[in-house]
C-alpha cells in the first residue's frame, strides 16, 4: 500500500481476506470503546451513591474484569493481524507494530490466560442467577433444576474450567454488542448512525461465525445457516471499506502520534471545514471530546 493511494481507495482495494482481517477487529474495537464508556459511567454512578449498593458494586467488578480480558486479548490478536497484513513492512521497527506487539505481550506474560478474571465474570453471573432464584414459581424451579443437572453433566464431561470460559466469553460478547447497539440507537446523526448500524450487523455475524462450531454442536444453527453467516460477513466487509479510515479517525488520534511510515498519507483530512465531517460525528457518539472543525 503506497502513500500515494487515497485513503478510501487503499482500503477498498484490499483483498477480501484482508478486509476481513482488518474490518472485523476494527468493529470490535469500536464496540470495546463504547463498552469502556459504559464502564466509566457505571463507576461514576456507583461512586456517586450515598450508600453503597452491593449488587451494583458486584456488577461493576464483573464489567471491569470482562473488559480487561477482552481488551488485552483483542489488542494482542489485532496487532499480530496488522503485522501480517502489512507483509515484511509490518515487522520493521520504524512501522511500530513490532513495538506495539512487545508492549502488549507483557499482558499475556503477567496475567497468563486470565482464568481468574474469567472466573470472576462467571461468579458474578451465577450470583445474579442465585438472587433471581427466590422469585421462581414451582415450574420454573423444576426447569432450573433440570438445566442445572444438564450443566453438571457437561461440566463433568468436558471440565468446569472450560464451561466457565465459555460462559464468560459469551457474556463479554453480549456486553460489547449491547454497548454498540445502545450507542447506535442513541446516535442522533443519520449518516453516522447508518455507519454504526452496519458495524452492529458485522459484529453480530462475525461473532456467530467465530463461534459457529459451538452453535452447530448445540443445534442453535444448521450447516446452511452457518454458510449464510459466512457469506454475510464477506458481504458486510465488502460494503464497509470506504468508511474504514473514517471510523479510525473517529477515535481522534492526533496526526503526530501516527508515526509509522507505512501509514504515511493515510491520516485524516486537514483544512477548514464548514461542517463537522462524518468522523467527527461518530466521535461525538463515542463520547470523546470533539475536535475543532478548523483544526488542521
């Protein structure tokens, strides 16, 4: 990818495989940004309470653990994907991906596979189930007992730690989707809302595709539906490349911080603007301070 390429054209000309490898992680990055905002808001609400609420505090602790796991895992996988997509240039120190990889690798080093954090997420979910158990009628209690028995059998067969990880990651994906969907619904700008709505679709289909084996094994989807999901992901990725750098610009990263030579010519537009561009409108929905439209 040369620096002379236009930003939209450079992304649009990527092969289908590269579109998938870049746009799916970008979608998850946006979801994580919205989820992080929700976490900050939840922390503010808890700290503003006159009297501490045990349930709210436990929910906040579970959210923090969930997003710590999700952010660390996402950073490691995404940086490696970017290195590979850039070919040999991705391994050059001047392009900073090797440096970023070294910086984030420490999270894997001192946290291992984050089993304890995932167990904390699962513990919070099970505690919530326990709290709701008191309100069940007789029929609901019987059904709950049946599910518990089935869960115990599965746990005995494949191991409790595996079940806990599956539950935790399913909950994390749901939190991310909830945050992205809520932000999309609350976005007041029609054009920006359209972009975010497309990201929601891609997030859902990509998540189902990534976990297709589980859905197939448990009869949640059939082979034909699994193939349709894969086709949908490809179609959504092919439809979105023109907005890729617009979405990246929405994070408001100053041009001075984009020091990688491979990114030369791909930074945001400059000059006087009569109205906030699309990336500023998406940025506003993310909840970060908006840039001055006249700021080059």
